[in-house]
C-alpha cells in the first residue's frame, strides 16, 4: 500500500462508511452524450444532474469512487468562499458578481437538498458553521463576513469572546461568527450516495478505469482507458480537482495542490463530550496556519490542518502537530487517545475562487475549491451539467491560464506556512 492509498484507507471515513455501489471496470467501446473523468463530488454531481435531464452519461474513475479529496476531506459543508461578496463583485463585475454570490449562497442548501431527495445516508447535520477569531486580525475578518453576508440576507451572527466560549467550549479565541447556512456530514458516504443516485437516474460509473488518452474524432471526444476501454461522447467534463495530472495539457497548472491532514480521537467520554461544541457546531479559525474541528456522530473529536508541502500524503506521525494544537485549544483533550490519521490534497487557485474552465469545444473542467469542496464541488457539478444542457450559468467560463512558476509551488507553500505561523504568534 503506497502513502496515497494509506491516506485513504486509514481514514475515519473509510472505517465508518457503508457499502459501496458496484462500479465495474470499463471494457469495450461505448457511446454516450457526456463522458466525465473523475468520480468525486464534482463528477458525480454533474452525472446526477445530467442523468436527471435524460442525458446519457459515463463516469470514469482511475481508482474508486471518492478516492481523492471527496473521500478524505473534513466533512464540513462550509458556506461562502474565502473571498467576501465585495471581492467577488470586484473579480467578476457587479452584474455577474451578484449572480455568482447568489449561487455561492445556495451551495450548502444544494448539498442537503440532494441528501434529502435521494435519501443519502451520510450522518448529515445542519448545525451552524462557526468561524473562530484569533486576535485583532481575526476579529476584523469575522466582522467583515457578518457585515457583508448579512447585507445579502445570510443568517450570520457575530459572537463575543464569552459567547464563543459557550458555543465551542474553549477560551482560546477572541470571538467569532456563526453562519447557519453550513453543516457537516460523512463525506465518503455522501459521495458514494451521489454515485448511487446517479446510477439510479441512469448514469454509468466505471472504477479502476484510468484515462490514458483524450482526442477529438469527427466532432466528438474519444476517451481511452489504460485497459483499452473506449468511450465516444459529444461532451467532455473533467472533475479531478487536487488530483489533476498531465492528462490535459496545462490543466494541472491551474491549481496548487496543498496537503491537508486530519486526526480523530477515540469516542469521547461523556464528562468531556458535554464541554466541547455542545450545540453541534463545526468550526475553523482565522489563523494563517488554520485548523478546523468538529465532533462526529460517533463522539470522536476531529481536527484538520495543513501538512508538509514536501511530503503531502505521508501519514506516519504526520498529525502530531495537529494533536498538539487540539490540546492547546481544548485542554480537556489531554490524555485522550487518537485513533485515526489521514490526509489528502486540497486544490487552491491564485484568485481563491473556483474555476470553470472551457477546455475546448464542448469540453469543460471544474476545480479549485480552496477548502470549500463539499458545497462548491456539488454546485460546480450542477453548473457544468447546466452548461451542457445549453443553460445560462452563473459561473463564467474561463480559458486555461496556468499559474506562473508552478514548478516552485512547494517552496512557495513552505514559505507561506513559515511566515503565517510566525505572524500568528503576534496577532
């Protein structure tokens, strides 16, 4: 088992997930309306929305359903982007920006609507997202969030230090912000549930079917897998996000993959459980070297944060710094056993906004969710499905624009982490 595989198999989600849908390996030749590469949240959301509109769809996955970020993330269904609404309007212009803001505002709702409509068993919880403010900079950040999203009618509330302590059970932070649009779930179960829903709607999903080549033949897209399977399609969608490789020239350089590691404890005893996140909130903090935390449905405390840029999927003792952070924030965790550690890759973009890329005629990619993957990947899949259907979508289509000096990305990440940790000490 290699390190990347271990980062999937040893996760809390792999240990608690239900049965997987049957998805055979692609063999022979097939024809379809749409071929989708990647059976993560993006690809499966697109497949489900297309199949529900009577399009024939084939999804091709190199490993298994949700093997990438979809099955490794923190399970937080977080609202918004890292950007504020004013920054979204600046990026896209007032008219387009307001449409994007409306789309972003509805992304969490879309996740829970799909869960309800397709009866997806994934431990969904609609408790609010909490943003914990660290220092003066953090307090400004949460105040700006409440002011801007509140002006669009979002259910956001500013909390002082005592209220923050009461909500999360820690005196580590200076205050915070509650956003009722958020929620949490078991991400591997959610993604497998999307696959089952897509299959029931008529889509076909094939695993262990790594794509080797994409080419254009007689106005269609021909996709060939390693084992010789072949699919001819009118439309092509790529949804590989942080695991994008060199299959499509230049696409890999649209994003910077950043390691995100996580650890989970044994089930907490009652005397500790009632002192932490008593109302079911999940949270992330405003530090540059941020962490994010929650307690799952089995009473396990979970924390996530950045890993090494030079060894992004290493698991052996890789989360000791996160465990130390957990005890620093919640001293009551001192002495609690940690049972799981795992990791994967988050795809970051230069603008901190997701990207809908027009790769060519009737060919699209959606990627770069910047830590908001569950909600935004689900919405991006829907956006690309609507694009295939000829509808006017909120997200603008961009052209490939590779990040400059992409080969030096790991040095850049390491520098950013070092500077961020230093500055956090003075906030």
